[in-house]
């Protein structure tokens, strides 16, 4: 195993009373990879991500994110990662600039760094004219792109994205993914969950969680070949309702 | 297709605004009976507003809408008996069980589950095993089916389903569309809204909707075939660098990721795709992408949507 | 450190930019200080005083003049016989009475003690005590300044507390408690129930059905009517059995008035929830719009008599004020509809107006 694993998960488990939300998952993500973390609602994705971002303590198993153990060094994990979710990204009653300054402050960036980075970010997104508008006045697509950029403000090594493109138009979605590619090209590791099956194809590798375990993992091309399906959508259906015969190789 | 009084839905220049925001900017379309009609587009585009007007919940500022040959504003009580409506977010009572929810909605329309047993059987059979479970404890796919059942139980003549597949896993989505196909086959007129472009292909006809306007209304195949520029699919190992390189090719109109390929749209309308493919391969090879493959490909509804969208919310497209 | 400052600054923005929070933070404390400051006053002005003077003479006239000059009393009636006081007290026209024995001056001249009866309406024990002590003070003042004759003068005031002889505070609170409990159940619960329906989105589905708005309202609200009625019965039982609060009037009348009051509160709950789709806002609205006035301005805890006239004026539109009056009168004074027709009429009119308004406010569409 090479030393530059951005995320290293070994037999990670989380139980809530008698219910096992995550039943021992093992996988890793290299630096600069775009990793698609898929699965149906209730399959355990959210719980797994909460453990990896230091929000939940694992019941057993180990995970290292950005070089820190999530159980022992949760605070250092949080410092080195970025997070953006569909439910929450930016404060709607603050302006764009105020949001950036707030997050900059939370991650201990110096004032000059904040100024420089935010200027670059706004220019990149072509949002300079909206810098002093309240976030709630900005269209959804721009908000999502902005939220992603803010999550990257402190230049984290790993960024977690939870359904970041829900509901936006096809062009904005693709622009968002170009931002992801751009970040990955710069060495940032991206772990993303999505319900859009075509976005699964945009990833370097994907994993699909079923009932708390990883049902399949690999590059999209490999998986399609091994499971003899023509789309990730079909793969999903196969995993969720196995026909019995074509069960692909173990992840 | 010209509208006739036999059409299930006829909308004429519908306009609706909320304060300063224009939700619908003058929509006109019609839906014949027994058609599975999709309204496809991103959030904030006005789909929910349109459905609410058609379901007699909102009044348009301008324009008219007729459903089942009745006016949505004037004949609302007549229509409310005949419409099946499934609002977004699954309006189910979380603290009632599957059975109790269904029984309630049946009683509101003056009927009972027992009486409609045969009618709802195809869907209810998938729920029966959970009939005493509280709605809040159901998975997204189950909630979806239950909500559909509740909308159907009073034998409506037309169904309005507002984003029934949002937030539901891929398998349940498929099963849901299978159910809709079955319903349509039995003669039901169904209008469905969805943000997922791939679901457009499962409809008889589709309206592409964005920012309160209709970009196109036609059968999905026709919309796809109306794509008027050469379209090629490029496969390359290093996808993002290839994308950036293609943006610099001489005749590019747009390049964007598309599933496991990149879609390249050439600006020259008349050119033969095969010729362009050769050009592009050479171009990519010259940029260090010798392993890339380029093939002409058929456009999909999504390609058409992207082409017709114009500037998405102010920013430039490609 | 800058992270902390950043967070603090953000919170300030949130507060400043949310108008509702701002109102609560700024306006509410000011309002509360004013109301509480004025409500919690124990002095009573304008005590309505009735006088029974069967045989007016120099002494009785002298004492009566002192009462008039005291500035605290308001002469409401002068009656020759003590039996006539009963009606005045029951109607609430008199809060206190001074009864002179016949042949007052004569007895004093002969060196015999002259009897003077001070009666106070102790339905509100606090007010009752105050009235009694004011009156006693006036009489004692007269005694001290009376012209000397045959040594000391013996005027023996005896004090009787009417309707609530032992001045039980539970007698004061319990009728008011009924109003409070009913307000919670009817206004608050109804408002929450309706907005919860809006929040889950089920209201939307209900609207696209043959159900008319009034059916939806009745269906939602009727259970609370039953629950409210059960509460009234429960409170009365508890009052009688645990606190031994008397029930001197008609139980049926009390329950009937309770139902009217429940209808008023239910309508208020509907009105509040018609304006908003958030449970949180509905709850705040119900708290501020119904429970606070019920607590402070209905005479439940703080006597209306002690409040300055602006607050007393506002209390006229607080439904609970009328119901508390009715409940107390029925339970402690034992009066019937003939005395209570006015407050009953007020409650009925309120119920009618509010029910109509709330049905209208509940649209058959999402906008109108």
C-alpha cells in the first residue's frame, strides 16, 4: 500500500443499539482521486461519512483521513477536511463575502489569505458582482458552486461532498463537476455521494453500499465489465435485487 | 398537435408570479387523454407552481388552464373529485400506518379500501406486508408507492405527480416508472414532473421547463432528434485534461462530460460527423491523447436541454 | 481566537437580520416590564362603596363624609336596608359596604358601643383585605378626631369577608385556572395542529379533495372541543375535591359558558395558524396572543382593580377576562344568568365573530 492514501478505512463499523448501520467496510482512496460513494438511502452512507468526518465515533474498526485517525484525532481531521452537503452549505442571511470571511476565520486563515483567496474564488466563479448580496438572493446553482469553493477555502487535503448537485440544471451540474476535477487535479481528494447515476461515471472509482456493507467497488468501467451491465444504474439494480446468478467478484 | 376538447389538459399562456419573482412566464401546452406526460427541468424552474395551478391550488395571474374540459379556477370543486394529486415531499401522515393513511384518504373521497381493492391491487400488493408500519418508518421507495396509492384510491381520471422520484434510490425509481407505465396502459392520463433527464425517455411526451418557460414540448425521441449540430462522444483515459484540450479545438461549440464519455458539439451545422471524428482524433493525438476514441453519437434529451437552455442563471454555457 | 470572533459576529448578523427575533428581543421585555410593573400593584383605587344607613344622624353623616373625602372610595349606592346589599354585591356593583346600626349617634351619646359593619367582597382576597383595611382606617381616623364627650368613643367595626370568608387563594385561582388550561388546549394545540399539517405537506393533498375548508377545520378542531370540555370537568372536580372550592351556582351554566369560551379560543387558534405555515411561529403567536393576556390581563392572578385604566381597557378584549368573571361569579357568588347575561353576551359575540373570521381566513387554495 502506497503511503499517500488520503482515506484509509479498515473494517469500519457503527452500531446503534441492536441495529448495525455500517457493518465493517474496508476501502481506501488515493490522494487526488475522485471517489464516488454511492448507495441507496438507508444503506449506511451518511453514517459512514459522519465517521470519516470525525462526527461519529466508530463502534469498531479504524479509519485514517488526511493522515489522522478519526477516532483519536477527530479535531485534527476536521481541520484538514472540507465538507459540503445538500442540506446545508452557506448561511442564507449572510452575504457572500461574510460567509467567506466566517469560514476563513473558523479555519484560522489570516486576513490577507482570506482576502486573496476570496478574490480569486469570486473571479473564478464570475461572482464578483454578487459579493455583497445575501446568499438567499443568489440562484441555487451558483450557491452550490460557491459552497464548494468555500469548502476548499482552507485548502483541505480531502473534501467530502454529500449530494452536492441535487436539483440543479444540467449545465450547472457539469460546471460543478469541472470544479471538482480542477480541485482533484490540484491534489485534493474528493469523496462525493450522489443520486445521479451519470455522475457516478465521472468518478475515478466508486463504491456502492448495500445494507451497511460495500456491495461493489472499482472503476466504473471495471464494474460494468465484471457485472455485465451497460450502465451504473443497471449495476445498482443488480446489487439491490440480485438475480442470483451474476454476482460479480468480491469488492 | 392542436388542442381539442378531448384533451385531458389544456394550458394557455399561464403566467404566475410571487412578489417580484416570475414563476411562470406564459406557458401553453396540451396533453391528450391516456398520455404519460413528463415535465422535466431543474429546481426553481416552475414545475411545482405549474402542477399546483393544474391541481386547482393556485390561481394564475394571466392565462387559463382546463383539465378534463373544466376550468381550473371556476370548476375547482368538480375537478377536485376527479384529480389524483401527489405533492412533492410525499404528503403522508408520519404517525399513521400504511393502512391508516390509505383508509383516511379513501374516506375523504367517500370510498373505502375494500371497495377499491381491485383497482389499487397492483401497487398495494407491494405494500401489504408493511400495512401496520408507521409511514415515518418507511423507506423512500415505500413512501413513494404509498403516496401513489393514496392518490389513486378514489379512481381519479387524471394524475398529477409532483417530483415523485426525487430523493428515492435508483431501484425504487425504476419500479415506480414501471407502475406508471402499467397505469397508463389502463387508460389513465398522467402528468409527472422530475429533475432527472433520463426519466424523460420513459414518457410519451415531454415538456422541458426552465425558469418558467418551456424549452420544448414533444416526444423524447423527437426532441433528441431535433438536435441540430454534429455530436460526438469522446473517450479518453485522462478525462479532465482531454476536456480542457477539446475546448481549444478550432470548431468547438460546446464540450461537457456525459456519463463515461465527453460530448463534443461542433459549431458547423452541416458537417458530416464521421469527418469531424477523424479531425478530432488527429487533434487529440496532437495534444498527447493518442489513446482517445472519437465516435459520432445520437443526441439524448439531455443534450437537447443543454443546447436549448442558453445561459444557466446568468453564467455562460461552454 | 479569530474563529470565535467570526462566530460571534455571525450570530449578531443573524439576530439583526431576522425581524421576528428582533421584535422579541427588543419589544417584548419593554412590554413585559410595563405590564408587570403595572399589573403587580396591590393598592386599589376607586373602591366601589355602598352605604347602609337606616337612620342617618350627625355621626353617621360625619363618618360618611370622611369616606367621601378619603379619595379612595366611590359612592355607588345608599340603601336603607342591609338586604339590598346582596344584589349589589352579586352584580359586582359594590366591592365594599359600610353598615351603620340604627340610632348610631344616640348610642354613642349614652356611652354605649355603636356597631359598624364593614363588608368586603373577598372573591379576590387581596382586594377584599385592602377594602376592609381602608374602611377600618377611615373609621379609626374619625374616632381619633371625634369631638370628646364622655371619654372615649366606642365604634366597633366588625369586618366580614363576603363570598370567601376564609380568603382562600385557591378560590381566587382555580376559576382562573380553568381559563388558562382551556386557552392552552384550545388555542395553542389547534394552532400547532393546523400548522403541522401545513408543514408535512398533507394539507396540500387534503385541499385537492372534495373536503370543504369548514369540514377540514371542524374535523381538526372538534377533538379539541371534546378535550377542552373534559378539562373543564376535570378542573371543576379537582377544585371541589382537592381544594374545596365552593360551587354555589349552577354547574350546567358553568359548563355551558365553558363551551362558549372553548369556541372562542379554538377560533383564535385557527386565526393564528391561518397566517403562518410554521409550527414554531404558530406556537409563539398563540403564546403571545392568547396565553400571555390570559395570564396577565384576565384577572386570573393579578386583580384588574389594581391596574391602571389603559390595561383595564385592553382587558376588555381579552376573552379570558370575561370567562374568569363568569366562573368566579358562578362558583363563589352563586349567581345565575340574570346577573351574568352581559359577560355571557360578550363571549357569545366574540365566538360568533371569531368563528366567522377564522372560517374565512382558511382558504380553499394555497393563495387567494
